[in-house]
């Protein structure tokens, strides 16, 4: 008898600051914000600009192209879902639109590298899709 694969813990799709971001993931859109007052790019989603504190933010869609800024190989994890996937790579991705995000990089650990060009892909779930990056 094969053991059931543990379920991935997922974000709350109705959290006020991030709800529009998670709603967009269902359509495979990676979104970020731009301040309409000062022009700063804002990520992760929030209610105010981190540069000038304005509440005038506009949502934009990213093309999903970037490069690995830094990464780590996860070799131990306490949660059953992530433990079932060991080892895996997580890194900071510099997106072409000017923001940096933390995400899984779907490569064998030996192939992970700083400066690796990556493109967005998705891990689909019922209420949200999780952004994952693969080599471009």
C-alpha cells in the first residue's frame, strides 16, 4: 500500500492585502504593484507604498522573466509535504520589472546557480496557483 502524498500548506486567498495577488494566480498571472505617486515598484503586495507611504497603488502583470539573485538547497524540513520533496531549491528571483521575490526554483540542486536566467511556471491548486521558476 502506497502512503498518501501530504498536502501542501497554502496561503489564505482572502487575506486583505494579498487577495488580488492570489486571485490573479488562478489565471497564471504574476502581479506586482507600482505607486502612482512616486513610481516605486512594490512587492510583496500591501496597502501602501514602501517608498512614500501613499495608498495609491496600481496592479501590473509581470512577464515572469528574471535571474536568480541567490539560492539555497533545502535538505531538511519539518513539514511532511516539504519533507517529501527533499532536496529542493529556493531562491530570490530578480524579476525584469524591478522587484525581487522568494520562490522555488525547479532545478536539480547541482544545476542551481546565481545569475541563472529563469522563467515563471505554476503549481496549480484549487484556490490559488503557486509561482515556481524554471530555467529560461
